[in-house]
C-alpha cells in the first residue's frame, strides 16, 4: 500500500514537472492548476494623431466606453494638441481625459509634426514622407506624414522621444512607457531611442497588406511599412525588439482599415493557430467613422470565445 501511495505521488510530480517544462515554449497555452480554458489577451489601442479634438469623435469614444466599461484601453497620446498657438489647454485636456477609464494605460504616439520638433529643439525634416500630399508649412502645422525612422538620426529620435514623454508629463499625464510610431514608421534607430528612454512596449509592427483598403499597394505608406516590417503576419506574436523593449505587433491593425468581418476573421485565425495575443485599435481622429467596426466585432469575439471555451482577457498593458 505504501508503495502505491509513493508511486502515485511520483506520477503526480512527474506530470507537474512535464507541464512546467512545456510552459517554456511560448507557442503553447499554459494554465494554472484548476484552469481549464485557454486565454487570448486583447489590447485595444487608441492612436491620438495630433490633427484635432473634434467633439463628434470624443463623444463616440465616450459612448464606446459606456457600452464596454470592462474593456481597458492603451491610450497612445500625442503631446502636440496642447502645443499649438491658441490652444485652450484646459478645455482640450478635459476633452482627452473625458475618454479615459481608470484601468487605461498611458502611452506615447508620435508623428513628425513641425510644432513638436520645434518645441523639442530638433531640426525639422520635411522628407521622406509616407504620403503623396505636400508637407509644406505655409498654412498651419505640417510634418504628419514625415517618416520618423527615415528622416531623423538616432540621436535626434532619442531627443524627440525624451522631449515628447516629458511634455505629456508637463501636461498632467502619466509618464508613458508604451509606444507606437506614426505610420508604423519604426526601425532600428527609433527602437534604440525607445530603449534609451526606458520604454518597455512597442506596437509599431504591422502587416502592410491590412492597409490596402485605404492605401494603394504602391503607396509610400505601404512600401515603407513593408520595408520596415518584412514578412509580417496576423499570426505575429510578441518578441524582444531590444534588450528592454518588447514588440507587441499590431496584428489586428486599426479599425480604419478593417471592417467587422475582417476583425472576426483575424480573431478566428488566431484562435485556430493557438495564438494568445491580439492587438487592434482605432484613431481618435476618425472614431466617428470607423470605431463602429470594432464596436460591432466585440460581441462576436465574446460569442466565439464562449462557444469554443476560450477566455478573453481584455488588457491595457
């Protein structure tokens, strides 16, 4: 009898050891003892572009938050709104904060706006750009489509990222540790700048093929994204970008480029391949037009998860 007891204990210990060993492989779902459901983490991100803070977009975001209060967001903020001449800082700060919930995380989103470069004392570069339109500054601000990675040196990018983060803090927001480059324009120079500024999370890798609903395949944006992020896939998983920065690919793109059916297809594809992370989102500036794509996909995600015995973890960091 004692032998049987010891043997059973040995088998239990062996099975636990094997399970622990298997968890070192990131492609496998691993669960705590007693947990029987696989889990997929979903990040909902918001790119604050720096164009405008129109009431219609803010109101649509507020309605979304009321409909889905259990979903936190990664708010990728841009300091440029409060830099421009004539900005009503109190009012515009209030607008931004009106879209927040307590569980949200604060990150940084940078485009090459001249007003931001000037504020950070980094010499403005007007090219290369990922858009065909002129980046002339004759009327108002400019530089939105200038590629950070291709237009600036590593030294200038390090200074720009440090300054942009400090500006957000001065504006009353939390110091950002999460990042997405404008136009997904991240390469080795910008990655080094993030590391130098103690960022821990980047989400600038995406599949250019997901952008072709709005951008031609031969457009500057599509071609630059392809060059910066070769061999992309919706199946991309988190990996070490640098020694201290983890890349969380924007594998679900943004709602401007993906309709509800496409988002559901991406979700099903990830589930079918036993993937554990989905990063999607939308732009603040176009929430009125496109947030509904994500809004309508969420109950479908949750229905699919229930039917397949999968737990969705809505996370913001």
